[in-house]
C-alpha cells in the first residue's frame, strides 16, 4: 500500500477502515517487538486486522489462542469465524471440539446461527459424540424451527425438500411421535 505506488503512498494521512484502534496498536507493537498480548476481548479483532494486513504469524497466534480457549459457549462462534476467514486449522479444531461436546454445544444460542453447509459438515462425521441418535434429531429439529429468510428457504430447495432432507437424514428408524408431530405441524408442506 505504501511502497507500491498506490495513492496511499503519497498521502500525508491514510484512513484505515475495518481495523479497531486497539488492534492497530497491537499490530504496530508486534512490528517492533514480535510479541502480542492476546485476550478473549481482542483476539478476533486482532485476527481480523492481521488478515487485512496479511500477517499470518499473528493470525496463527490468534488461532492457537482461540483453540486453547474453546468451550461450549464459544466453539460455534469460533467455527463460524474460522470458516469466514478460511483458517483451516482453526475451523477443523473448533469443529472437532463441537463434535466432541455436541450435546453441550447444541444447547447454546450460537448453534442456531449455523448455515446449512456448516451444520451438515458438523453432523456428517462418525466422530460425533452422542449416546443416542435422538440427540442429533432433537438438535436438528431445534435448528430447523428457527425462523429463516426466504433466501435461506430457497437454498434448501423449497419447504418440501427441507422436510424430506430432515427425514432422509434421520432415516425411518427415527420416526418418533415428536417427529411425526413436527412434520405434521411444520407448515412447510
């Protein structure tokens, strides 16, 4: 930006958009000391700044910090964050954590914010730690019941396809009374 002949290289002041002041301070400090002080409050904003400035060493430190601080309350948020920024190790490790602590994680509000592809990638594993498939069913029903946008509905191929996918995923062995009630009352057919 400053050395490649872009407009910013000739300006006296350059406005940097999308980076918090504290994160900018930490990036500048890192440039001089090669150290950074990470906290739960600054780690994602600093990761974002490091992404903007293309500083993979800071991104990796932030990822390691987030991995070491995964818990049922933040693991979905970290997974979504990693997916957004394309950090494969952070995504894989948070997804592994979610699968190991599935029952705890699905009780959190962030679980309901997963996109369809993210939910499928979590569920599509033999490593999913559940005692009974009904727990998976219950979490899917809970996720399905959240009101979504019309675009979201279209991404599922329409309302009938959504219900058919749910039943296909669960299989005929999981047709319980609550499943039949859900299918009858879901208003998608």
